[in-house]
C-alpha cells in the first residue's frame, strides 16, 4: 500500500518509470502488472494475471531465477538484479534486464519486479563479440599475408601468424619494435619507413612495393598496404599494415620483361617479317622488316586487315579458313613453312614462306602470330633447278629418240648402199668362178671377194635384226597410266606457276600397243607447250575418252593461241622451232603419234588458246 501510495503521489519521474517500464507484483503467480508488461510480453493483463511467472521465462534460465528468488526471500531487503530471456506470446525470445525487491502487498510480502527490454542491446553486444572474435581469428589464422598493427609512432602492437612465418620473428620478439626493422639500410637512409606512415596519415592509406628484410637477413619483394586508423573524434590511433610476399611474381615479371626485351630486339633486327593479328585478322603488331618485304611501314598496317598483304584471290580463302578454324579448332593445312604469295605495296606478288602460331589462354584463342620470309631467290633457283632437271631429262630422251631415228636411217642406207651391191658382187663372182677358165690365183681372189660380200650381207642383216629387237619395246598399256606419270612431273611446275591442272580421265582403261618412253615424251611435251602458253592463275584441261575403237587425248590451254599463218606451218620442222623455244615440237610429236597409228590435230586462234 505504501508503494502504491508512492506511485500515486510521487513525482513525474516515477510516473514515467511506471508507464515505460514493465512492472509487476508477484508471488508464485503474477498478481498485478502495468500496460508496459503487456507490450513486453504480448499477453493481455487478463491472460497473464494469475499465471505462474516462471511460465514466461525461457527454459534455459528458469533454474537460475528459482535460485535467485530463494536467495532473495532469504535475504530480506536485498534487491535481485539479473539478465535473462523470456518467451513472448508469439513464441519469440526477448532479453530483459530484471530487478526485484520485497514489498508488502495485501498484508503479505510480495515481489515487485521491473523489466527492461534489452534485446537490441544484447544482440548488438553479441554481434560485436562475434565480429571481434572473427576478426581475431582472421588476423591470427591468416598465414599468406602479414598483418600487424602499429601505434602512431610506428611501433608494433599486434602481430599475426603470417608475419611470424614470413619474417621469422615471434610475437614476443617483435612487439614494441619500430617497423623500420624490416627495411633495407638504403631505404632507412632515404626515410622510406617514415614516408610510408606520413603518406598513409595524409591520404588514409598508402600502397607500395619494395624489398623487405627478414630476421635472417634475407630479402623478399613485398606488396605493402599501410592504412591509417582514426577513432570517432578523428584522433590518429595507429596504423595497420598488410604485406604480401610477391617475390615469385616479381621474378616472373622480371623474366617476362627480359623475355619481352629479347623478343623486341629480335623482332626489330630480324630480316623476316613478324606479324600478330587478332581473331578478326586485324594487325596488332608488325616489326620493321615489313617495310623491306611488303613496302609498308609498321604504323601503316597496324589496325588494318591482314588481307591487305595478300593477292585478291587469296583473301576470301584466308578469312573463311580462319573463321572455320576458330569455329572447329581443326587445321586444314600445316602451319609450318608453307609457301604462299604476298602482295607488295606496289602491287607485285612476292613468293613467301610463312609459319603460323597462336596464343591460347584458358582454352580461348586470343591472337595469331606469323613469320613471313621472302623466298624470291629460292623460288627462282628452284625453278631453274627443276627446269634444268626437266631439260636434262628431255634432252636425254630426245637424244635417244634421235639416235634411234638415226640408226633406222642407217639401216635403210646400209640396206640400200651396202647390202644390195654386196649381193650383186657375190653373185657375179660366183658366175665367173663357174666358168672355170681363170687362173688359180684369180679364182682364189674371186673366192675371197665372194666370202667378204657374204660377210657384209650378214653384218647388215644382224644390224637390221638389232633394230627390230629394239622396236619390240612396244607393249599393251593403259594410256591413263601414262597421263598420271606425266602429271606427276608437270604438276609441280604448274603449282609453282599457280596454274591449275584439270585432269578428267576415262573411268574405263584405255589400252593401246605403245612404246612407253616415246608416248610418254610426246604427252609430256604436249602439256609442257600448254603450260608455257598459260598465264598465272589459268587452267589447263587434259581429257582422255574412248569409243571402243579409238582413244582420244585432248589438251586445252587458255593461252595466247596461234594465228592462222602459223597454224598452217605447225608441222613444218623448220618453222616449228620459231614458235617453240623448248620441247620437241609438233612435227616430232606428230611422228610419234603416227607411229602409234594415231593422228594429231591442232586447233588454235589468237587470244583464244590452243587445243
């Protein structure tokens, strides 16, 4: 009653306390409570009055409160004060600050409890503790980084495991030491330790890289971030330093720089053109040698398409090829030392030997690199060498052909000039000897003459037999096989000249009784003449067909052709040489084909080619 009287007649502060704090009177159960108690617990007054107060206390704290109450009842006049959790009507948990003392109520002692909701404060404290614990664990457990704290003068206050591992100092050895301990003597003389702290305090933080010293005197390259720490009033409380050992990266960077410098020197002094392009074939690098080979300066081509260095006919093929490779990852040709044509600034084509490479990172192609070498001298030398080999082979076969023709002519002349007179002499001598009227010594002379005439006849017959054996070289052959062997030879020269050979051979074998070397020589020279007449980029057609009785060989070129007056004399051996500097000429080709029971027909017109 005294308490209620105090509340009813007390001042403003007591009234505020009663309306803002949860207040209740209890014994075993709650006897009275204010509206603030309803707000705190979520229960209405009618629901809570008469209920055991322990029912709203969290189970984890009921035993503690029971002991408090027993001690409280045993110590009259000693207030109870503690913190615990309650369970509200909606089953949520709240932390409260609880105080209680004994008062007389309705003639009996009772407890007067006051409760304040401190849930937010409690959670904030717990969060702070958890955060501090996490920070402590983070600092202590991090081993890959050095993390330590400095006071405003630069002396060490905190030291983590990473710092101990990196620098070799245990925490008891290094606490209180100045951070300049880790700097080289040179940096100390330059004032680098003081400069780091000064810059950090001015700008908030300072990042730097440099050599640092371990306890054993060894050096490592460190990435250092120094951060100034200020309190709420703006007063400098110290510095944090995070240091990472990046010696391996430093060495790798130095090696990369050295490698790049070596590459730059090589690229600048190389006589071969070095070009780098991106995935769109845009040139991103070119060395100075590009001017020597292509006539362009590096700055003139960078940012432009690589196709500007190619003949028109190769550009779309290049773009389609690189698009296909980026899409499928499959190469259609080897990338090492392939021969291609380049385009000089003046418009002339240049024979090049090109090798390719690519840069791949994380399974993605980033750019391509190529080295181009001018092989004009080599190509010309190879052409001369190949032409020399072909010419030598041609001359040898032509000499053999001429020798055979000469021996045939000799056989005819021997038969006409020697064998016939020898036979006449032998027959006349025999008739004279049959008369038997001549002296003995004359008869012996006639006998010797007859014998020698017989020897001449035998000699001529033997020579003719040898030529007949020579002609026995004819055999039954598939003419398509002749064509293939000739293409193997002439195809290489056509490729160098960028002339396409379109070969269309009969699916059925075309057999003929042929002298292999002669017919092969005739076919070779037919193609050789066509190739000489065809310009670069042209096409020569070679077709073989048959109708069961005859075999047709057709060679067509798109060359300059021959005027009518030349065509009329094409089989004249004395005129043919005027129009064919090399080769056996049409007369001899016609002779070989005629010997194979064939015929040679030539169709030609100026500017329309020859068939």
